[in-house]
C-alpha cells in the first residue's frame, strides 16, 4: 500500500469541510491547517489533531506537505494557489477557481511551470443524478438541445455579509460579484456542463435586499455555441428560499431537476421509469439557507480524485480549464449588465 498523501487546508470556514473530507478520503491524511484567525485555527487543531499555522509561507516551507486545499476568499484563490504551486505542492482549489479569467490564466501557467496537479471543486458534477443527466444529454437521449433554464432562489440574511468573515462577500474584488459568482457559480457550471459552451450573454443585475456592493439578484439570457438558448436567475433575496431548479429540453425530450429529479421525459419508457425510480425521491434540502450545509461527500470525491491524479500522474476530474468557463460566463453577464450590451464570451477572455 502506498503511503497516504499529506494534505494541508488553507482557510478554515468552508475549509473545515475540506478537513473532514481529507480525513474521510482514502489515500489522504490531514497533516496541517492554516488560518490567521486564531480561534478558527484552534477549533480545527482541536477537532482534527493536526499541525496548525497562522502564517501561510511557514506552512509552505513544510516539506512533508504534498497537497494544499485552497479555501480562502475567492479573489485570493489564484494568489494562494500560485504560492503553493511554486513551493511544489499539488492543489485542490475551491469554487470559483478565481474571479477573473486573467487571474485564472496566471494560475494555469504557474501550475504548468511547477508541474504539479491542480483539481478544482465543483462538487455538483460528482453527484450521481447530475452524472446521469449529463450522460443522457451526451448520448443524445434529449436530441439536439433547444432550451436550458436555471434558477437559484436562495436566501442570505444581512448578517452573512457582515462580521470578520462576511465583509468580503458580495464585493467585486474578493467575491467577484454576489449571488451569481458566489452561490450561483455551481448552477452556471452545471448549465454549461450540461449544454456546452456559451457564445454570448445578456444580463441584468441589482442590489435589492442587502447592503452589499455587487449584486443580490442576477437575471441573464444565454446563447450557447450549439445555438440553444438559456436563462439563469440567481438571488440571495428569496423568502422562503427554494432549491436550485434546472429545466433542459431538446428535440427528443426533457428533464426538470431540483435536488431530485422532477421529470424525465426522454429515452425508452423503461429508462424514464427507472430514472424516476432512482432519482425522483423527494429529499429535503437546506442548501438554500446554510452555506456550510453542503456536507463533505462531494469534497471526499474531489480529494480522492486529486490523490489518484497525483499518484498516477493523470488529469484531475475537473481541471483549471474545466472550471474556467463558469467564471467567464459570470464575468460576461456582469459586463453586459454594466454596458447594457450583449457580450460575447470571447470578449472576456482577452
Ligand atoms: N463548494 C462549495 O459548495 C462552497 C461552499 C461555501 C464556500 N465555498 C468557497 O470557499 C471559499 C471560502 O469561503 P468561506 O465562506 O469559507 O469564507 P471565510 O471567509 O469564512 O473563510 C476564509 C478563511 O480564509 C482565511 N484566510 C484568508 N487568507 C489567509 C491567509 N493568507 N492565511 C491564512 N488564512 C487566510 C480567513 O481568515 C478565513 O478564515 C470561497 O471561495 C467560497 O466560494 C465553497
């Protein structure tokens, strides 16, 4: 049996889920955590019995660390990940990989130069239902796609945007936006993963229910490279909050999903029946209200995936390139909202 790889986690908000995921994952060991918030650091060391650092450069000097999970403020991901790559550490970077395509490009170059592995978190892509739906689309069961429509009507109290770990949220610099770039980026990613690359967008944004800089509601129309049309609505103002909802229809069929499958009208009668039997059970979900209610299962799969990529020198399940398009789409929507014009994705790649 090969030795477990030593992981460190930087940032101990969502990073606590990474710690638990490393502990639960096969082939990984939680060696160290780092946060300059001493109360958070102390809580993590007490819970996980690992080494603790308040200074990130000191953590990176530890030669025993093989990989670092980056779970800091979104607009600092590339900076922190580049430092780790230069220190020869492999990486797992939280969503969004960073908040601008330019910074993500810098990270890609640094990772390439250092020859380390870098996986990116989009745990929704690892869920069984989403994998099945992706397979159904890719194998042509829905036919050529016509429409892809997603809503994320979530709620965040004003207190979420306040306090020592709240004020970066809903800012352009560190959150890259609000409901779309932070909460909504999983939904944007699923939409483009299901339907393929987006060609152009038209967006509207506003601040309606909070004292924040960027936006707490975004409404956007998308044109996909395939010719299909789509829409995305994200908000943190919906009372009561509701599940993410995605409707996809093509020339031969359709599905609607929330946390579970609401309808699957594609393929043979047996396939339709089976899909509803397997995935149509109503589950309660508190994801809309509690940012840390995501659980660790998806992150366990991400940790095991990066362990495999490091050991076998194969590409991680979600690479930097795979994780970039969602950020490009969000940035294009914001550019459209600012300029009042339709924006091509190629315009935000420059
Ligand atoms: N995958 C998911 O579903 C999911 C859910 C929630 C958050 N996230 C992502 O996780 C990231 C963190 O979000 P959060 O809500 O935990 O934020 P947070 O502000 O609660 O936590 C970030 C932590 O990083 C620490 N930190 C920042 N720079 C540091 C440095 N140089 N050295 C040491 N510590 C440093 C801060 O002190 C803070 O404790 C964000 O990118 C967010 O988008 C992902």
